[in-house]
C-alpha cells in the first residue's frame, strides 16, 4: 500500500512547519507529518507509513489466524496453491 505513493511537502503558516501528506492516502484527511525542514517532514512521514504498514500486517495476521481456526473447526481443507494456479492458468 504505502511503498509507492507520491508525497507533497509544503509550508504550513498555521503550524509554522513543513507538512508532508499524500493525496493517494487520503490527502488532508490521511496520514501526515510535520518537520522544521522538508527533509525532516519526509523522514517523519516515512515513520508514519512504517507504522501504518506494521498495523496492516498485524491485522492481516489476525484475519489469517481467524480463517485458519474457522477452517480447523469446520474440518475444511485448504486448497493447494498448485490447484489454484492451474485453475487460473498460471
């Protein structure tokens, strides 16, 4: 999600700092970071993106664990990856 997004950095009179945001991640309502320089704002924004990625990874693990538990409880068997690739013609 976050590896390849453009970042806009601009001076905020209100904050009296540079602000880094990405229109691809929600623009003004999305994640942002402040810095005294453009470089600092960008570094801080990269920290924010790393935190978002960690949260997304944790959520993915929770969902995968829940799906596996549900599958075990129902006795359902996973579909082998080779079968999925064959079905899709890969």
